[in-house]
C-alpha cells in the first residue's frame, strides 16, 4: 500500500495534467457544471486503488483460504463503493453519472499506466 501511495505522490503531475485536459474539454463544450465529476472520478479511482493495495498487503500475510476470502470480500466492497457513488451521481443527473463514470475509467487507466511505468522503470 505504501508503494502505491509513494508512486501516486511521485507522479501527481500526470494526474493533474489528465484532470486539466478533462476540465478544458468540459469547459470548451460548455459543460462547466460537470467539472465536479472530474473530482468524483479521481477520488473514486484513488480510493479504489488504495483499498485494492490494502487488501493485497493484508492477504499476502495470510493463508490461501483466508487470502481468498479477504480478496473476495474486498472486491465486493470496492464494487459496492463504485456502485453507491455512481448511483448517487445518477440520481442527481444523467450527465453527471456519465461524466463521473468516464472520469473514473480515465483515472483508473491512468493509474494503471503510472503503476506499470514505475514498475518497469
């Protein structure tokens, strides 16, 4: 988990650049009110990765059956977290739901790319 946090701290400029690009796209499209969806997607992706890293760190110290159970429970909790946040966004507005979903996927892919790049380096 510490490695994920350190990696994200070192490469915060990439995430800021991605957020800036998405904000510029929303502003140029006249959808200024959707700029909050960038924050929603970024935070959701960040907490998704942190909970995954914490579960992996905990599961590494357990037996096979215990690790399997804790990873399954963790997966259910992470999916529930994503579902709840996106359900609230969908309740507010369909546009907010779509924008938050897209931002979550973009930040998720960016975070995967950053982690792969830093591990290969």
